[in-house]
C-alpha cells in the first residue's frame, strides 16, 4: 500500500520565517461560521531575526485563561531590539487565540483543549488544526521552546519554571539547565497527571530543549508574576545565546513532584477552607484543607491531608470546589538536578 503525503496545513502565515528584522503578522486559519462565511481565526505572531544563531519558539495562552505569558510576550514583541538578537525568536503570545479572546481554558469554537490536542490534525477541528501547525511547522524551526502556563481560573501555583524527566538524559540535562537560567523563584522537576496530547511531549519527542512554567493563576496576572515571566524569558534567550548579555540569575528553590502522592483530588462538593498557604511546609498527615457541605449548617467538614512531606505548591481556586477537582499539589524540596 502506497503512503500518501501528509495533508498541507490549513494555516497560512503572513510572516516570512526566513526574513531578517522584525515582522508582526498572523497565522490565518480559515473558519467559516454564521457571522462570516469566509472568515478566519487570526493568531498574532511576531518573528525577530538577525544573523546566524539558534531559534527560540515562545508561546503563551496555550490555555486561554492564563495571562502571565501573554503579558510578557506581547511586551517582548513590541520592545525587542533586533540588533541585540543573534538568531531568531518566534513569538506567539496567544496560541489558542479563540480561547484567549473568550477568557476560557478551552476553545469556545469546538471546546478543544489545545494542550491535549497534539500532534493535531490538518483536517480536524480548529483546535486540532492549530496543534498540527505548531507541531509540523513551528516546533521544527526551534532549538528551544518556552511554553508559558499558570493555573488559570481554577488553580493558583507557586511561581516556577519546570522541565520533565526524559529518556535522553543529555536532553534532560539541557532542559534543566534552561530552567535554572530562567531563574524563577521556584524550579520544578515536573510530573504531569496526563501527558498525552501535550505540546510539551511533542517538543520533547523532537529532541528540543523544552521549558514550561506555572506562574501563579487564579484567573489573573500580578505585577510580580508578569515580571517573573518577563525576566525569565530574557534569561532564557541569553542562556541560548540569542540575546546579548548574561542571564540575570537569582536564587531559586528546587522542587520535585516524585509521584502521584503529590496530588489531592476533591471527593466532595462544597466550600473549601485551606489550612495553609502556598509555599508553607507540610508534613504527611497534616490537614491541607477542609471542605464544608453548603446545603445545611451543622454538618462537619471533610478534611483532606497531605500524603507526603513537602510544601504546598498549588491550591484550588475559587472558594467552591466540586468532586474530582484538583484540590492541591504538594512538592518536595530537592537539590538542583
């Protein structure tokens, strides 16, 4: 049976990835809908190139309700001086643009979770077409990939940059060196609950240096979290030799997520009352939070305890929780990899 060539992407870039200088344009994805028969999704993109060197792919709003990355990347696209660049920087500040405009984790068009849709399909849904273009067109350009995340509307995290354990230990070492260069207040050896369909896994399987983040959340971005994103991006680009100068390295506390015991999931609906704050040390058996039934007074709350020693690295927001929601993440304190 003859193999057929992959179907071309539906997305057309309005920028030339090989051109020098600064370009601001779009990734145009045709999307026919009731209010625009020949309409398109227009995903903003910036390409800054000067001289020979490595390529960095910087993405934000993979989930549309996470704002630290977009805030730092829209600013970077406006302010980058191409004379300070050696190589190429591809900036997509709002990767899941429909979700970003709606302020939702998933796309309002097809309910697609972009970071569970990789490697995508060129003939799939809008979200799958975006994933396909990133996987087949953008990631192959890159030597280093930075994909910004935070907790969105339902989680709040300690501000950390992260990489994953990988089968290729040389690649893993390069990833953690990049995390160290990012120099967030915390640095994480990260365990994913479900790594299937992620940009992370796709980039790592292509052999790229990959860094992700969790820089707060709770449906907003603070001046502090945006500054961490801004400074970390510059540090990573300097670490890669793409921007001139040395990284502004600051102290970081290394954390690990060694097993599924890090995660606590609610088994009950109700009002959540945390017994500790983000960054607080906890011991195995300590109460993390209590969930109060809200239908009637006088009913005792359900207590949720830490399964391991560590620090509270993430917590559920806002104040009401449903069964199945991630209630908390406990990370252990560790040495640099």
